[in-house]
C-alpha cells in the first residue's frame, strides 16, 4: 500500500489514474485526506467491501462494479447501472450514487444560460442533441439531455448511427456532447469529429466535451475556429466532486464553490506561452515569471537542443530550417499538452500553423513585443541570414493573430514577468 493511501478516508478508485486533479479539488471542498487508489480488477471487490475508506469516487473501468457491489443505490445510479460515488455508512453498508448526472446537469445548465440565451429546457426542448460515445458518461449525458426535453441521438463506432454519416443524417443537430476519451491527455488535441463535419452541421449552436484535460480539447478547438460556443469538462469535474463531497461529509456545500474552484484550477494549470521575435527576451522573461509563480520553465530551443544533442543554432546551420521546424513541432506537442508550465518559444514557432493548437489547447499565449532596434542577433543564424526587418515582415501578423495578450517590453525581465502576471490575472 502506498504511503499516501494510509489513513486516507476519501479517494479515487480506478485502474490507471496517473495525474488526477481530484485530490486538489476535494482538499478545497473539505473531503480530505484524499488518496488515489489504483487497483487491478481482481482487487476491487475486496477493497470496496472491506477497505477502511469512508467515501470513494470511482472512475473507469470500475463504475459498473461499484454499483454491483453496493448494498443500496440512488435512483440515478440504478437508472444508469453505474456508480461514480460510494459512501460507507455508520452500519458498514455501502451506498452508491452517480454524481456525473448532477455534474453534467450543472455544466449544461450554466452553458445554456451563458451561451444559448436561456435555461437548458428553453434552449434544448424539441431540439436534437448528439452524444458521441455510448459508455458510462454517455448514459449520464443522455439522461440529463432527455430531462431537458432534447431529442437525443447517440453516435457510436459500433452502433447503427456512426461517425461516417453524422454530417449527412444530423445537420439539424443543435448540440454535440463528446463523452468519448478521444482528445484526452496525453493524446491531444485529437477530435472524434472533424472540423469539416462540424461545419456541415448547419443548426449547431454549441459543443460540450466531458474531457477536462486539456482545457481546450480537439473538438473544442474546432468549434472555436468555427465561432461555435463550446466548453470542455472542468466544470462537470468540479460540480460532480462537489456533490460527491456533500455525500462524503453529510452536509450541504455552497453552490458558488464550483465556479470559484474552477477558476482557481484553471489559473494554476493553464500554461503561459511566450512568443515573439528572436531576441525579444522570451527566455529571460519566462524564467522570471516561472520564479514568480513557482512553476517549471521550458525553453523550447533548449529542449530541442537536449533532444538532438546539439544546439538549435548548430542544427539549423547543418540541417536547415525545415528539419528544425519539424523537431520544434514535436516539442510543441510534448510540452503544449502538459499543464502549469511557463514556455518560451522560438521566434519561428508561428511559421507552422499546427503549432497554434498544440500551444493554445492548454495555454494562454503572450506576445512579447520589443522594438526591432533593440533585438539581439547573437546566436541567431536565421536573424543574421535573413535580417530582422524581413523576419518581422513575415511573422508580425502571425504573432498578433496567435496572441491572447500583447505585452510591450517594460525594460527588464522582472518587469515583463510582473506585467504578464497582472495581464493574465494569475
């Protein structure tokens, strides 16, 4: 048994949990200590029936097992035949609930009020909603959408209604909800539906994804490009945790905690990504910001150098810019998928359009803008070969199009870091 498990009354039960945000969420909600309980299938029954826990969240692949092993279940858990929450009562019996229902309902209601102009029933009654996937999360989404009066169609790779006919058969869909794991970290930013198919859904008013990591999944990025309102699953994660924590603690919790905790998590996990001209100070400002925030710092050119065994400058001189850009995209894939970093990009990262989604999916992009006359050319073969003015002409429109925030250099790395923190509100 891992040391973190000993004496923890609450936790998350699953097979492969990796990095989970649940301990942080439950600490804020008051259901702590909270541990991650990784168990193999043969260990689940003994752990559920004889473990010393008081409250458990349950994730794939054990939600059906959790329901089966409970002594009593809520109507929602019985309806779905699955449980994501277990509570051990004073008499030792195990009660099962499914707070995914309440969590998705909370997310859907807020989304409809914020983005679709009314409550869920007003926005969706009589309209078609597509649910991608047919697993446990799909069952919860279907139940909530049906309660709102939507006409629900399930899209599945194995069912009669498949992805290849989605655009043709469902052009009247008003909402899409992704409940599949496609696009989940670390396999991001993949999408179960192509942007072209989304564009053909002429009545589409919104896209929801129950996946919360990355913060903008592949389907959400596609919706964003098409100017379709979207939201990924962090709100659902926090909301279902709130409802689980109420069961664990046996007391009501303030509904306002959900939005506040969601904002805190986003602030801590969203990467800060510096872009800008070569020599603009991205590395020094990034290091200063990382120290200020207590975060890891990644210099993309240094990461490329470690990957290749030679400096970025030497690689460009010997292998050419095209080969370097391919490696740069590989690094953007690796670090853009992670959370809570400060990343300084090379000046040419914007020259490959695919890098935008890789960096934007989990990050806020800051353009560090320094006058051309103040840029350093030392150790920058492309700047020396092409000239600063030509590079600026080629890239400035891209820098401005990619940037969430534009920062005129303050004159010092510490000043740039402090100003970045102020502009981003972190």
